[in-house]
C-alpha cells in the first residue's frame, strides 16, 4: 500500500513534468499568433476551459483551469495554474494536477480551492468514463502553492446521493462559521440540482441534502455551481445544461444552514454574450467577491486551434448585490493600471449614416467608456463599433435599441470566427446609457450601466482592423462623453 502510494506520487510528478515540458516546447510558436490576448489569462499552449480553484492565498490570487496541454482540443483534463498579486499581471505556474489515478484517469475535472490554515487544498472531480459511478470528488494538497499531491483517502466522496445521478461534478467549497460546505452539481429526472455536503476537515464529508434544484425550467444538470454569501443574501451561480439559450444563471436567495436549503429569489442570465461559461468566484482579503468565467463556449468555432491553443478567461469582475436582489459584475479597479494613452470626446451629435466621429482613436487593446443621452434621441438604434477595417468590411457592433430595450453585440462581420447577434433586455434609467468596453485582440467584453448587464464575446478580426467609431441609425443620438485608453499588455 505504502509502496503503491509513493509510486503514484512519483508518477504524478513525472506526468506533471512531462506536461510542463510539452507546454514550454510548444509555447514560443503559439505566442506568434496575433489573436493571442494581451491582458487575459490563457494557457501558454494547448486547450483550456473552466476556471477552477479561484483562491486568495498567502497574499496572492490563484487561478487554476481545465487544461489539455497536449493539443488545442479538449482531452484528459489537467489543472493549469497562474497567479497574480494584483488581478492584472498573471504569472504562469507549473501544472498542478495530471490524471493518473484509477479514480481520475479520465480527467481531473472542475473544482475549487481553499486555504486550510496555510495548506492550499484543491477539491476536484475525478472522472472515468467506463466506471460506475463515473464521477467522484477528490482532494489534493500543497504546502507551497505550487506542487500538489493527491490524498490517500481519495475519493473523499465516492458515490452520488440518491437524489442525484452519475453526472456529479464540479465541487465548490467554502467555510461558514468554522464548517466546510461543498456544493456539487448534479441532475435527476430532468432537473439540475446542487447537492450540499459538510465537513470539519475537508476529508470526511457528510451529505446534507439538495440545497437547490431546477424549478422545471432551469436545465437538466447544473454544472459548476458556486454558492456564496453576498451582503445580507446568498447567490448561486450555475451553468445549467439544456436551459434553451441561457448558458449561465445567477440566483439570489436566502441560505438556511440549519436546513441546508437555499431559497430561490431573483434570477437572471449572468452574461448575455456568446462566450461565457462556468464562472467561479473567490473572496479576497478586502472582502471583495471576484468572478472569472471561461470566455469561450462549447461548440463554438475557435480559429486559434490551428495555432495550437484555445481558450481564455474573462477579466476579473467584482460581484455586487444591487437593488436589493440583483447582481452587478464590474471590471476590478486594478485594471486601471493598464491604461496608457487617453482620448476624450464630448457632446457629439451622432447622425444617421455618418462616420468618423472619433478621430485619432484606434487600437486592438482598448478600454472605452461612453455615455449616451437618450432624452433627445430619435435613432432607432445606435452604439459603438470596434475593430473596424479601413474598407468597411470588418466591424463588431455594440448596439442599443431604445424601442425594444435590447442591448446586443453583432459580430456578423467580426472576422473568421462564428458570427451572430446576441444580447438581452436592458432598461435604461434616467435616459442615460453607459457602456464600458474592454477590447483585447480577439475579445470584446461589454459592461452596461455599472455591470448590471454584461456581454462577453470572442472575435477574430484581421489584426489590422483597429478602427473605433460611434453610429446611429434612422435618426440621431447625443454622445455626451467618451473616454478611451489604449491598454498596455500585462507582461
Ligand atoms: C463545464 C464542464 C464541467 C466539467 C469540465 C470538464 O464546462 O463540463 O462540468 O467538470 O467542464 O472539462
């Protein structure tokens, strides 16, 4: 037994080393791709999906992620790792987990991390397709935050609960009143569910019950649940499977730790873009709740795969409870450090079918803050254009329609990725629409009116398409102010 254990530890170390070597070897070529982002978390090479193990540990932010180091396609999942002191400058770290045990040989699936008195602890799903049950919950620990070893006690949860099914994954752990709690995503009888467990030591887990489940419209399996306190409420984030067009959902509600039940209140899609999935949050030393999502989506075209990499995270967003029951998602303040040259414009009457309003402003890494006055607007639609080519062939539009109150991104002419138009309902208050954009080489993230509505999209325009403009259709609109900054790369 002891011999087996040390053999498996050694084997894990070797697999991690092999994966690191492979990534280092392929990385230089990957960095040549002009669609590489400049201030977002990515793998150095290979595939990534969900953010995992978001944690503030020893004064630094750590983000792990689902990673297939050996190709730009999904494959046996490893955990990649980056860390940062300021949520802006991310340093690559060695791969943390590789699949090698009989309980995780199909992949170390998504999960979370906690600081257990200085021991950085990862809680993840071991996945093996041909086994029953195929998904179990496992723990790996590290004293230095770099090298992780899997516990001998694994799996720490070896069976799904009777109320769940074999789809039983993505544990998210937090501490409340000295007790560890864990939600695990599952589903049964066409209802997504979050199963709740508790523990005093992160090793022995007791099943508490189903904390929350679909009301019949909220999807058949709840991937990546994240349940956390926010102000006087709790919020549950989910990535529900088969909930029509809704890919991610937040539910604000009340958690009763005595009964283990989360009572659902207001709920809404987290992000209305094409490329946002599996978000996870952490709480930092300033008491901020910070969320990062995977800025891609299953089934989407990913042109960077031809260049041996795929996947990026969103910028970190601070989550706040607003209007008593809604969540707002705001770019973290620290991102201001990236600001370079500034361009400002004010009081521009934007007329139907005219262009060239923002002289001198261009770029493929930009932050833009624009405020429109709707009180005198006659336009049927208006908005911002970014990544425009000189010949008018390429452009990505952020559009508001005041009549239908739809805010959306139109990427039908955004380049070589998938096109399409996607957005959602957004009610403008006091006739002022504020749009805050982060543009980074192959992405556009939009935050409207203090992050009450957000849209994250990947786009793949030609590197030379760098124009920015405002536009109006069938009427005029007043652009009260626009401030833009070119953004410096994170390294
Ligand atoms: C979500 C997800 C998780 C799973 C992981 C596997 O995108 O399907 O449920 O743990 O990806 O990579």
